[in-house]
C-alpha cells in the first residue's frame, strides 16, 4: 500500500505541474496543436489510475504472495547486479 501512496503522490505532482504549465504557457494559437496531447495525457492518466487501483486490489487480496514475490524479485536483481 505504501507503493500505491507513493505513486498517487507522484501522479498528483505531475497533474499540478501540468496545470501550472498549462496556465503559464497556454497561448490560444497553441491550443489546437496541443489539444491531442492533452487528450493523450488524460487517457494515460486514466490508464495509470486503473492500473494502480488494480494493483492495490491484488495486493490487498494476496498480501503474502505479494511480499514473497517482491522478496524473490529482490534476490534475483541482487544476484544479477552483484559484482563477482
């Protein structure tokens, strides 16, 4: 769940930064050119939110398996990055 909170915090920061950039530099002539980009960002945001909620549900339903998987992944990464 801490990972979910971290991701949400980062998403909130990205949203506020996008809002700030939109307010600071949005010129009327650029709106048509960036309209598609804003739609893509909004869709990406929705997809990330859906994935985050799905991950939170899975972790809540299977906490032991989640911890075991994270431990196994950590061991594998540690062995791959270990200096011989």
